[in-house]
C-alpha cells in the first residue's frame, strides 16, 4: 500500500496542518509521497526533507510560531507603487518568503528529497494544473504559493506559474496517478467565523482564494471518495483568524492536534462520505445580545 499525504493551501492556516501531522505521526501514519499546494507546499517540502519525526515537527511548528505577515507577504512602499503604476504584477515581494524557504530545505532539487514530493502550480495563461516533481525546489515552492496579484509569478519551463489552489487545491487525481491507494488529505480550511469581511486588498484577496480552493477541494473529495481509500481530516471550526494574521499559529497548531487526535480515536477516518467534514458554512450571532456563533452550513455534495 502506498500512502500519500496531500496538503492544501490556506495562507496562515497552513499552521493547522502541523497539528494534523503531529496526530498522524503519533499513530504511526507516515507518507510514502507528499503532494503540496500553496501553504501546503511549504509544509510538504519541509517534511519531504526532514521527515515526520517529533524533532522535525517541533522545528516546523517553531517556524510557524515565529512567522509574521512580513515574512510571507512583504510589503514595501516602492514595490507597492510599482504595482500600482503597472511596473510590477504583484502587491508584495517574495524576497522574504524565498529566504525562509532556502533556510529550511536541506535539498536543492525536488527529486533529491528523502520522501518523494510533488508541488501543484497553475499556468497563469491556460489555467492548467502543472505538477512540479523535479528541478529547483525553492522556485517550485514559490510558484505553488504565488497568490495571483499578491506574490510574483514564477517563470519555469517557459510558463508563468501561480498558486496551485486555483487549478486543483488537493490534487487527489495526482496522488492516484502517482500510485497512491491510501490518501490522507490535510485541509488547512478557511476562516469561517470572521467578525466582519476583510477590509484590506491583501486580506480580501487571500480570503477569497482560500474560499475558492476549499470549494474545489470539497468537490474533488466527493468525486474521489469511492475510487480510493480516502481520509479527509476535518479542518478547524470555528476559525476567526484573518488569513494574513500569522500571530496565532501556536493556537492553531494546538487546536488542530487535539481535534485530529480525537477524530482519529473516534474512527472518523473510517466513516463514509469524507466530504461531509468540508461543507461550506459561516457563523453568525444568535441575536444582538448573544455573540456565540451559530453554524449555518450549506449542503455538501453527495456521491451516487
């Protein structure tokens, strides 16, 4: 049996996947191959080189806890001005993110990783999903995480590549094509309980992308749930953290660790229709005097 971990995108919610990895490792569930998209590409690339041992995950968790918005979405007045005037195609520079990736990967090319790793990107012109499995690892991670208009596109193989979540967030089809018959999906989720809509261009763009990719994941899981031994870990809920607020990683990691432990202990991974844990929803106040959240879920697709 070949076990694949597929790690989806979600900006700062990528920290959730670290908690999930802790819980899986504690049950001796380890990947034979990794597929990552966007924030999940950062985690997948790291695990591919360092493994899922306790010390490796502690180091990954420590990295997430130290992250701040400027480490990922580097804003500076000159770059912003150049974007406004059409000289640059992105609001943010990727220089800090590049530096972060370079400092944490012990291999140069994807094919040199200890665990086979494949990163999902999107061809900006055609919208086609492009899977990167060889070549420079740093540029591959940058391409998979390049939120359009927010981070620069990455030129590879004559293509301009951007965030893989636009084409295929979880890449379940890629996992199956690569020979996986036991697939674990680690969804970062989305902010389902924000007190109000994002108020900045950056936060709005990132929130919109997380919603888009989560919807794609939901549909793909429903499609593949009968084709492969599929386990979809439930994303955290409720989540009231802005998609660009990196200051609450410790909380997200801890909550995800505990939630995944409980879900596995209850046999959640053996229940049918795994897409049920991904249904789109929001939270609202009961009334003006009661601010406790009420979950208003939409219907999840079902398989025939």
